[in-house]
């Protein structure tokens, strides 16, 4: 059964379509890249999936339920593209917070990752650099054993070494029942990680295919294909 | 092992080629137990499904075999490894010849050049 | 889950409320030192300090409303509204915390006022009095309890009116705060209109003053709670169906 299914989903912002009749199904065990230029609807797509936005038309099914229900929230780990954790909390308090609310939270994994990335648990979010804040949010999201991970630009603001660490974390967390959707414009970095890619343009899915199939049939990397498709 | 990927060939095909090299070169000797798919995928930075696909193909080729509980091993059939080694060599030579032909060398010229080049080394 | 939310709410609001209470107490204590040394000017300063101390007490509701907007409709909403928690639990945790802080603020304000009064003329007069005659509620403990309930229900309803207006206004894609204000005014108008239109209840005054007062207070509590329930329904509907976090 699909972990995420969009049926003719449209989202209008004041008459302008951020998402336009999207039909998409994501199967379990897949790592999917949601790719497209800025403003193509990537964030809107993810926010609709976790119920932070209501679709103007169409239907969304996520982990067998509707978006925005407590039961689906319990199975979906969402990493927003902005800072959403309260700035007055320390990393350790955030770990407690996640453990309080999420039954699938793995405290040991979170603490290990904090120590791997040299983040002091006693540090308040307010006192952290932008990059460290992003790492903390990502650690919290990845430390859950969720059925679906929705990661909005998870590697945008971190250095290449951390980027590698984060990507290997996503692989190490891989679970054949679970799926990961990563939105990014840094395609070269994530390409090897992906099973399939979805190209979004002006709110529409213009391409949805397996990475290896694309490389085989087009004779180029997804990164190169992206540059060709979205040539300015 | 070092993993390197070029951009235009499917990743699973590149994984197969690189693991073949590791086996025929003896880096992974016959009978050696392989790391888990997940660990290998994390090491290479690739999708675990892709690594799984490469392993399935290597199993089909008879270079590795899996035991239900114990894991996956390099084959102990040395003749099979030798055969694969020869295939790898033939592929290398073919690539080399194609490149030389593009430069406009005839087979005879190539043979002479190779002889000259290897004489100094031995 | 409600328990966990409450824990989080108290953790988050204690710092702000703690500062408010501290300011109140410092003002009240400072008043004692100032007034005696300032002479003529002292009375003016006293009046100012009195006002400021009361403002701190009254700040509770605005603090709770800002907390609602920041925590659910701002960036933190991305975290809070994707927790495995229902909108009802979110709202109840906010209401309970608001009620608790309001009650505590009332006590703190009374304490501050008493400190300020201490040593001044008429300090021996009771705090609540009509022309020097203490208002004792006729020694009726029940009435005091009823007034406390009314106060708490009232605070919740005021909060809910702001919550409903904010939640509705933030359902739009643009001009969220302006539209929230429009919604607030609209809710106000609709509520007064409804109260006008509804037939006034047929009260049976039994000639017994206290019994009548009890009856009236309960009626006001019920009416306030009904209005609050309507605002609650609007807030839940907006948060569940028309969320539009930017």
C-alpha cells in the first residue's frame, strides 16, 4: 500500500496555483527526490502532506489516513525548511520534548548524533549558529523511526562534511517499510541516494521516474538532466 | 574500498563493476563475508535499494552467494572468479583499443607502442 | 498527551509570567521606599506605581494571546501542529494554562496592592469597600466561588475570542493580521447582536436578594460559557480545516 498518494491536488494562493492538479503515488521503501527551482511548489507539496495547508481541491492520503490527524502525525516525521523549534529550549530539552510526544523517538540515536556533530546538549537554540540549528532539527526528525520522512531542504545550509554525514544518516536509517521524500535543489549531492525523482515546475509534476532508468535512457545524470530541463 | 561514480552510467551498473574489481583483484578473497547491504550502501553513499539490486545481479553472475542467515559471501569457485577477471581485462582492453582507434592508430601501431612501453618496465 | 502539552505550556510561559510578577513586587516594594522620601510628589508616584502593578496583572491575557499566535500560527506551528496531538488538546492546554495564570495574577495583584497600601492612610480599610463599608459578600462563600468561576470562564471566553479571530484570519493567504482584526470586530458585533435578539430570560425573583444574585451570576456564567463554546468551535474548525501556515 502506498505511503503517500496525491489525487488531483491543487492549492491556490490568492488565485495563483502553487500546486496544480498533482497526481503522485509514493510506495514504501523508497527514497524520493522532490526537485525543482525555487517557488515550484516543493514546500507547498510537503506542507499539504502534513496538514499545515488545506488543499483547494483534490485528495491526499498519507500512511492510510488524512493529513493533519494525530494518528498520521505519529507516523510522519516532518522537517520544515524554517526554524520551528522554540528558541529558548536547549538541545537536551528538545530531545525530552520529542521523546514526550513521539513513541517512535530513539533517544540514544539522537544523543549519539548530537555528540557526533559536536553539539553541546546544554546549548540553547537561541545561542546556536544557523547551521547548528538546522543540524539539531534534522537530528530530531531523523531520530524518529517513522513510516514517512518529509525533509524540506535538509542540507541547504550545512557544510559539505556535515552534508555527507547527514546523507549517510539517511541511508543508515533506511527501513524497507519506510519512505523518505527529500526536497532539494542540490541534486548532485543527493542523486546517488535516490530511488526516484519528481521534477516539479510551476506546481506541476513534469517528470517522475527511477534515477537509474533516467540515467540509462537519457545517458546523463539527473543533475545534468535537471540543468537541461530548467535551463534559464 | 574507494567508491567513485561517473555521472552518465546507471549507478547500479557502476556498483557491479566496482564490486567485480574488488573481488577479482583479491581485495575480497574467495569465501570472504561481505558487509551488509545497508553498511555497503552507507559506505558508498548510495541508495540501499540500488546496492541490493547490484548484489542480486552479482549473485546471478555467480560471483557472490547468500546464505539465509549467515549473510552474503564471495564465491569459493576460483574458476568463476578467474573467468570474471578475464572478462574485466577484456573490457579494459576493448576500452583502450576504442580510445586508440579514435586517435587514428592501427592495430599494428598499437601493438608496437604497447611493446615499447612495457619493455622499459620489465 | 494533554498532560505533556500542559507541561510544555507551563515551561514556556513561566519565564514571561515570572518576570511580570517580579516587576510587580519590585514596584510594590519600591513604592514603600519612594513614597516616604518624596513627600508631596509621593502621592503621584504612588498612583503611577499602582497603575503599573495593576497593568502587570492585566497583562496575563495579552501574554496568553501572543503565546497562542506564536506557538500555533507562527514558525513554531510547524512543530506544534505536526505533533500527534488533536486540535482540541492544543486548545484545552492553552485555556487551562491561561486560567491558572489569570488566577495567580489576580492573587499577585492583590498582594502587590496590599504591599503598596501598607503604611499609607486608610491601610486599615478593607481592600474592597463601598464608602468605607467593607463588601463581605454577606459572608457567602458560595457567591465568592461563583464569582471565581465567572472570572475563569470570562478569561477563557476572552482568550477564545482572540483565538478564533486569529485562527480565522490566518486561514487567508495574505493580510493575516488585518483579517484577524476584521474577524475580531465581526465576532464582537455578531455576539452583541445575538444577545440583543435572544429573548431575555424570564427570571423569577423570589424577593430573596441573595438567591436572586446567585441565579443572576449562574445565568451570566452560562451565557459567557455558551459564547466561549461558539468561539471554540470556530477556532477548532479553522485550525483543522483551513490551516494556511505561510
